[in-house]
C-alpha cells in the first residue's frame, strides 16, 4: 500500500513538472519491494520523463544547423569585414 501511495505522489510530482524527483523516486520504488504492477507503472512513468529518439534527433539537427550557419557566417563575413575601408577619393569641386 505504501508503494502505491509513493507512486501516486510521483504522479503528482510529474504533473507539477518535477521530473528530477520523479526519476529519483522511481529508482527508489524499483529498488524496493513493490508489487510488479507498481513497478510496471513506475517504469512507464519514468519512460515519460526521458527524451524520445525523435527529440534527440531534432536537437542534433538544430545543433548542426547552428554550427553550419555559424561557420558560414564566419567564412563569409570573417576577418575581412573588420578591416578599415579604403579612403574615399578626393573630389575637387570647382565653382
């Protein structure tokens, strides 16, 4: 019964967004002497806090895109853009 109460408390923490506490609590539940149903529910709750493969892939693609755009910007607007421009030609105005 105590394990079920702990699981309900973990679900409340999950709903509140405290995923660190959920992961730590699930580890404690799995190490304890909870029933298989409670352990199965705890594993499912932990799985909901872990990133999916799609999320990891999107994060990697975004990081590569930032790196590529940064490299392009440095390559095209690099050290040459910080040099002083050549002086303007002197124009003589005759009145």
